[in-house]
């Protein structure tokens, strides 16, 4: 390395060190209004607190709209006595002496007014804040009748609602906490977490740069989150959009719809359908009471105990399914499919990953590229099976008691059909390929097997297609994906397993 390049590298490192040092000591700079510093949108320094209270009667039993406007301080609204609104204003003034702080606090006024069925609560912050270089906070504590509809707008302060009729909140740079609402809730938040528990109506939450946690929501929920995680427990129908975060939903009493981006999605105990999509992360579903449609880009898909039909499509990830009562369609590009307990058959397509079906009933169609396929129905075959593998192998495990017509071909490998009772004819193909056709148990459903590599059939005892019964959501109407073990039937004429000539 030349001396010039070494010198340039030293200059870059020195500049970076000076920037890092300035960042580390930034909190010690006394920058901001008189007597305090501003760090992260908050005041720091010596402070003194003062209180002011007011109340206003309102018509008892009549619908009441409560409007609260504030900034740089918290707002709390709780259920109070009927027919009256009580407000306490806590003023926090950041000045070096109590005398100066009290003199400034006397200028901060609480405003409480009524206009018909609307009560308004605010302060004169805007008027005195424009001409003063003094840091101060205004915290509002409001008691309103339980049936009140709370409309809160706040910046740089926490918002809390409890025990009132409904809520409409717009907040920034701090959290929102809501509990025990009789009606619905709408929240729009930036740079703060949102928590809502016990909402009697519908819920609509939109956040940027904050987490969302909701629980015990009676109505439908709509959630739109960017740069934050979502946790939902015991809700009505849930519609969620999540970007650069994750979602975990449990006990959804309705349909689930999720659109994710760079987001890991988990959902369980959904009584309705599930339509879920994401990118650069996975999808994990369990105990779904209706149909499922799941798509993931650059992520895996897991689903178990699905009462309806299922469609799963992924790129650069695998699909894993267990106990699905309805028909299945699974597509994995640059990934594989592993599934079991499929009660009504499946259509599977993979590229670059193996397909393995362990336990199924109903028609099955499998197509794999640059990979192999393994089919193990467990229960006696009674429906059509088609499997093809390009640059791979096909293996079929035949349960005792099966009846089918076989058409199998290995284009460049070996073909072994080690199944007692199979009356088969073998034929050679140009090159190393081989072909077997025949009947098992007198014939039945068509079985077509094709592979560039080996094709293998071998017998297995008959078993239930699912390992265990599936636990369902409370409202699910379908039965578990389980079939009883088939009773093996004795072949009419025992014979030696048919086997194609092996070539090395």
C-alpha cells in the first residue's frame, strides 16, 4: 500500500473517531430552553411540579364526547362519576429555582369548556410557549362519565384510557395504553408502543416505529404496523399489515388476513379462514378452522391441523404440513415439501427440494425437479396417484390391502416393484430405462410413476394416515384428518414380487 493511501486511511479513521466522540458526549451539552436540556424530545434538568384542578357538570346519562388536546405531557382518561367531568393539570417547569418555576407555572392555565354534548380539555401552552425559552410539561388527568367517547390528541407524552365508552387517539413519541372500553377504539401512533386490552367493539390501530399488543377484542380488529411487532390474543376477525416486524396471533374468532413484508408470521387457533402472505421470513400456522392460503417469498411455510383446504406457495424455503382435512396444493420453488395426514389428497410441485408425503388419502399428484419424491400413503390406496421426478427418484410405499393399476417408468435408473400380489409386465427401454405395468389386488385406481433416476415400490403395513387426532378451534366444523387403518386383504394368488432387470 502506498504512503498516500495509508495517509488517507488514517484521516478517515481520525474523522470517524471524532464523530463517535461527539456522539458519546452529546448528552452533556446544555442545549435547550433555559435551565434544562432536550434529549430525545424530552426535557431534563432541575424541575418543580404544581397542580391545578377544575370540574364541569354535564347532563347525566346523555352521550358525551370528550376532546383532550395536549403536548409534552401525559393524558389519562378514566371512568368517574356520572354527570360531571373532573380534570387535574400537573405542571412541571424546568427552571433552577422554585420561585422562578412557580412564577412561570402561574401563567400555565387549564382550559375546560363545554359545547352541547362535547367537553373540551386543553391548556394555553401554544400561547405562552411561542415567546418563552423555558421547558415545561403539562400532564392531564381526566375523570369522565363511563359512557364517554374519548378523543385524544397528544405529542411527546403517554396516553392512557380506562373504563370509558370508546376511544379515538392520535399520539406520537410515547406509548398508548387502553383497557376496558365498552365500545370501539381507533389509535394512530408514531414512535411509541400501543397496548389495548378489553375492547368491546371494533379496533383500528396504525403505528409507525412501535410495537402493538392487543387482547380480548370483541369486534373485528385492523392493525397496520411498520417497524414494530404485533401480538394479538383473543380477538374477532383480524386484518393485519406488518412490515419490518413480526406477528403472533392466538385465538382469532373469525377470519385472519395478514400481509407481511420482512416479517415472521405466527397464528394459531383461528376459527375462520386464514389468508397470509409475507416476504423474507416464514409463516407458521396451527389449528385453523377454515381454508388456508399462505404465500411466502424467501421463507418457509408450516401449517398443522387445518380443517379446510390449503394452498401454500413459497420461494427459497420449504413447506411443511401436518393434518389437513381438505385438498392441498403446495408449490415450493428452490425448496421442498414435507406433508402428512392429508385427508383429501394433494397436488405438489417442487424444484430443488424433495417432496415427501407421509400419510394421505384421496388423489395425489407430485411433480419434482432436481429432486426426489417419496409417497407413503399409510392407508390402502384407493385414489389416483401420479408422481414424476426430473433428475431425481420416485419411491412409493404400498400399504397392505391396496388395489390399483400400475404404470411405472425409470428413464435412466433402476425400477424395483417389490410388492406381493403385483401381477406385472416389465419391458426395457432404450438405454438404461425400464417400464413396469400391472395390477395389484385385481386393479383399481391408476398409479403413474415416472423418474429419471430409480423408481421403487415396496409394501408396508396399513396405518392411520395421521399420527394423532387434531385439536380444533372451538367453532371448527370439520373432523380431524385421520383415517382408520385399512384391513389387509389376501392376494388371490401369492406370487414373487415383480422386479425389473437391474443394470449397472
